[in-house]
C-alpha cells in the first residue's frame, strides 16, 4: 500500500480494494474529496437545537453518531425499526447535522467537541437526563465519581471550564479507540458521565455546619463535641 500510494502500481482496482478495507467505495472517496465540509461547526444554531429537543431519540442518535457509533449499531442496541432509523437520519440530514454517503456511512457535520450553550437541549437534559445522575446511589462501588471543592479566581474558573471541555473530547477519543479495539466484545454497554461546575451556595454550610459546630463546642466544653 505504501508503494501504491507513492504512485507505484496504483490502479483503480487496488484503490477500490483499499477503500473496501475502510468500508468505503470509490464514489464515497470522490464525494468526500469534492464535498469535504472543511471546518466543522462548533455550535448548533437555535433552530437545530429546537429541532433536536423535540424528540429524545433524535437527540440521542445525533450524539451517538457524533461520537462515532454507527447508526446500525444504535438500531441493533435499541431494536429501532429500519423505517424509523431512516426517517431519523433523513431528519438529521435535513437539519445539516450529518451527511449520508452512498455506502451507508454517516458523516457528522459538527465537531465532537460541541458544547450545548442554548436553552432547548439544556432543557431536554433537565427533563430526561438529570435524574439519571441525581438518583445515583453514590455508596455503590459501580458508581465511579470524583467531587472537588476549590476556590478559584474568575480566570481560574474559566480554565476549569476549558478543562471540562477538553475532558469531553478525551472521553470521545477513548470511546472511539475502545470500539476499534473491542468491537463485539460481550458486556459492552452504554455509560453516562457528567462533568459539571458551578459556584457553590455556602450559606447552608455556614448555618448548618459552622453554627452547629460552634454550638456543640459551647455545650461540650474545651474537648469539643463527641
């Protein structure tokens, strides 16, 4: 292949064989070269977010495709009828979120580092996904989590937000590599991960924590509360 790509003995038949190794056909290669989207969108328009927020499956499918999961794999995991999947893909294509190639492959037109900054999809998360994370039993060993409380300047808070966005991209890369290395492995499943930051309301700690502590100290003497 190295010799072929250097122009030594490369024929249409060999180019076709190389394309097949990647699950492509020559027509797709020509189309991708001719219609390459260039810079991918880094943010959805308000109209796109509103359209995605109308149906939880449509938004989930888009995020799965953005993460590199093939449409047929989503269909198999959730028993989605072929007609329903085709209609969903057609809708995403009309929204200029994906491009369907003739081979059946789907090419996202949005960068995987996408961050939802508008109201519609944030509201969808509030309704359908938030409870998934807030109803977790954090004492169980299968719940892996990390929680930090730090004091930051506005500049430090901005850096933390950037760190969360980079982490989002790194998780997508990990998932893609995992699919390549462990395709078809039994036990594979869908996992949810939430990275979030916000200013803390410290008043409950002052009222319920410090006041109770100092009151207990006064009642318990120099040794403090038991």
